[in-house]
């Protein structure tokens, strides 16, 4: 595929959803059959035209994963870092997450999991592992599990 066609296709793609620089670079590289220089030029043009913005992507990603998927800050940070997003950008995106809503989401997740584990002798351990795997800080998880087990 030639650069102009690739650029046009990626502009259409970016106008429908948020993408980070690394995801778009991978798509451009595939479209341009491994031509790294051409793929980088396409990505630079998309960034210059504001089709691709890592800060905007990170903010949308953090909001979505926190509210819809119930992920904690640890997991979100790890995933964004894996996409090559800068630390300052990740930090700013995580600050947009409402801590109260995140705590409520954690509580709801732990309560739902607790219902499936009632009577299990390893209930506490399994709840801790479950909530930690969702990417929440240990102190928050410990507090939420304790509240659920005390019946609050």
C-alpha cells in the first residue's frame, strides 16, 4: 500500500476511535509492508494533524478501564507503559480517575466475588488475589476485603 492510502485509512480509523502512537505505528508498518521510515512519516503527520494524541488516548483509556472494566491504577499504569506512553502522561491520566468512584467499583467487585466464594475456607485469600489482579493497591484491597468479610 502506498503512503497516501495508508494515511487516509489511518485518518479514518483515528476519527472513529482513540489510538496511541505505538498502535498506529504498528498499523502503518503493516500497511506499508515493513517500511519503517514511511510508517514513521505517516505517524508524524497523524500526530501533527492531532489524529493521534497520546495524552488524549491515555485519559480515555484510564477513564474507560477504571469505570467500565473495574481496573485499578496499577493495572492501567502497567498497560499504558506497555504501549510506550510517557510516565508524566500516565500520571496525568490517572489523576483524572475519581478516587471515590474507583473505591466504589472495587467494593462492588469484591462483593460480587464474595457471593461466589461463600463457604470457601480460602475466601479471604481468593478475594485478595482477585482484587489485586484487577490492579488495585494492596492497602485499598485489604480494606475492601475486610469491609466485605465484616458485613459492612
